C-alpha cells in the first residue's frame, strides 16, 4: 500500500480510515445523513394556484427564469464534484462527505425537475427551460463562467506541482464561493422574496432544505481550503488573493446580468441595485469564510433573508412518517459563519 499522504492534496488514493486524520469531515458526513429529506415531501399544490391567479406577468417571468437556471445549476456542480474534486481531495473521510454531497446534488436535480414539470405544463416551454444554458443569454453566461473553472483542471490527473494545486484550489473556491455561495444564494433570495409576499410556499419549503444542504457543501469546501492553507501556506499569496477577488467580481457581474433579465418586467419591491448589493454582501461573507478581508462593505438589503422561519423548518420535519424521520438541530440563517 502506498504511504499515507502528508497533505490532503498529495496525489494518490488513501484508503485508511483509522487512525482518522480529518475527523471533522466524517462528522460533516454524519450530520448530512441526519438532514435527509425527499422531494415527495414537498407540496406544490398551492403554488400552482399562485402561479395562475396571484402573480403578475413580471412575477411569472422571474420564476420561469429562476427554474430554468435551477434546471442545470446543480448538474454542473455534481459534474465538477465527480470529475475534479473527488479524485484530488485525498482523505477517505472527506471522500465519504463528497459521496453524500453527490447524493444531495442528485436530490436537488430531482427537486428542480419536479418543479419544472409542475410550474411549466406546456411541453415546448418546458423543453426551452431545460435547454436554457444554450438559448437564454443570461443563463448561458453563468454556465460559461462555471465551465471555465471546470475546464481549467479537467486534464489534471495528479496534483504534482505547486501551480496545479493552486489551479485545483481556485476551482474548489469558485464552486463554493461563487456558484454555491453567490449564484444559488441569489436564487434563494428570489424564492424568499416571493414567500415574503405570501407566494409559492411549496417552493420555499423545499428551498429550506436545499439551502441547508448547500450551506453544508460550502462549509466542507472552506474547511478543505483551510486544511490546505495550514499545510501549504505558501500557496496563499497575494496572487491567489487577487485571483479570488477577480473571480468573485466576475460572478457578481454574471449574476447582476441575470438579475437584469429576471427583473426586466418590473417586479414590485425588488430592484437590480438591491440584488447587486446583496451579492456584494454575500461576496464579503465568502471572503471572511476564506479568512480574507472584506472587499465591498455592503449591508444585507433584504430583511427577509436575515433569518428563515425555523418553525416552518420544524413543521416540515414533523410531517414525516415517524419511521423515516431523522433528527436535525440548529437554525437556518443566511449570514451564518461556517
């Protein structure tokens, strides 16, 4: 058997779970198991009524664009996880967590598949939504941003050099901080804005669980980054910091363009300016999670995003068959530090 790796990004395929080198990743895996939910528990029946009779054309344009992005967003993340992250994060307990994350990404894909089938009954419109990454420019641009970072490490079979490790880290940081931490968080903001108006409670209920999953994914990725930083501090120089800031700036630009499209019909109570401020606020949160200084100094403009309804989360679990229920603790907060 090959010698145990000294660093978590050392090439190879470590198999030994005892003694456990990174017990925190094993605990993340166990906590994620406690968080199991199913798409069948989400009730979309009232959402259909809202879409038909309670929402404006501008509201419906917003939700159609949103579900079109959802249709491919988690699939892109899952592909990167399988093709790039799993083979290079060399600790069996970390790979256990990544296996669980892959299940959660598949669950999210199923959730959004069900969402599209429910919200967009016309087959032609539905097909357009599923092909959004090819025919809707604002979603196409977000896809191009994602694929740029996937492609940057696609041919790396082993992380042999300092530059290869840096490239891998930038991929991991991009997917945690920009795609999960900005693109998805902006999507959650639209969902909870609609819920604050009493709309689409089924979507919001399912989103509670998607959000909790995504928060765990970010926490894991940032812990991997901290582990690498402790083991190889020379990787985190001013060039790395500048690249991370540039990456976040590009992601904010992509998501702002998406906001201009989503809100093009004029959605009362939501503006592109506020959405950009929220993105800058989220970007500062991600920088802090990466142990870097804030860049934007933006405040959260959305009161409805400060703390989600913990009672609703509790009730969601209480609706389960008792034999299936698993325990979950803690609040769902959008400004929590992981």
